[in-house]
């Protein structure tokens, strides 16, 4: 699913974002039993979606349905042109931050319960952050005694607060959560931001 995400800061200092993506479920046809009717259903599900709002707040969404791939290219071009005219731009990687959500585990290797925690945390974090322009969960992995989730975000402070709220509301073992931040090009310079004060070095391995 191709996606374009752009940001700007308004004259009041608010961070704003716009993003657009194209949804095409054509691959689902492989499992269809009625190719003709499924093709009609797929046509109805092809959508060009635009999402926009203030970073850190629930965004507003609009969509155009029955969009062909060729039409989607035109809509992407128009979206980028209009957003650029309005002062938005795509952020370079080095303008963003790594926020690491790390959960302490009860065993060195992890258990089935920890695998479930990984799945649930990725889902809850991704859903909350994406609809608020706060970035994406880029990866997750297990290390001895810990689970790491790597989030790339344009607003580290707001993302940290969001992760604490999500972990509590979704019951993701919030008492086991530590959060650290690093510049995009300096992941080896992680600094713990939650909880404070840090009682031991924050490491990924």
C-alpha cells in the first residue's frame, strides 16, 4: 500500500500532517470462488484515502472509492502538488527520532505470552500513532530478558506520552515498560525518558 506523508509547522507553532494512500485489495482475488462478483467487489474497495490533522491528535479522513491504479497516480500527484503549495513536505530520516518501547520479560528467551505481548503492542501502538501523525512501528524483536519495539517519529515527546497511555489503557504490562529516545543516525546514543530517573543503562541487546 503506497503512502505519502507530509508535515509542516503553522504560524502558531502547531505541527500539522497530511498523508495519502491507495488501497487495492486485488491480491485477495486469489482466494475468491466467484471471480466475476469478486472483481466487482474489489472495484468497490479500491480507495484513495487522505488523512490530515494536528500531530498528536485524532485526524480527519476522506476517501474516493472505485479508484483505478492510473487514477490513483493522478491523485497522488495532485495531493503532493497541493500539499507542497500549502507548505507541507516529506521529512528526511535525519529529521526524525527513534523512540524505543522496551518491555522487561520474566524469562531470557520469552514465552508464548511474550509473543502475544509483541503482537498486541505492535497493533495498539501502530493504530494509535498512525492516526495521529506520530510515526510508525518500524520493527520489533526479542533480546535476552526484553522485547524491543522501534518507532520512527517526528515528535518524540508526544510519542512517549502516547506510549505510556496506550500501554496502560491496553493493559500491555505498563509497569514493565521503559522508553528511550535517540536521533535517527545515532541509535547507539539512546537516552531513557521513562521512567525517570533511570536506574541502569538502556540497551537493545
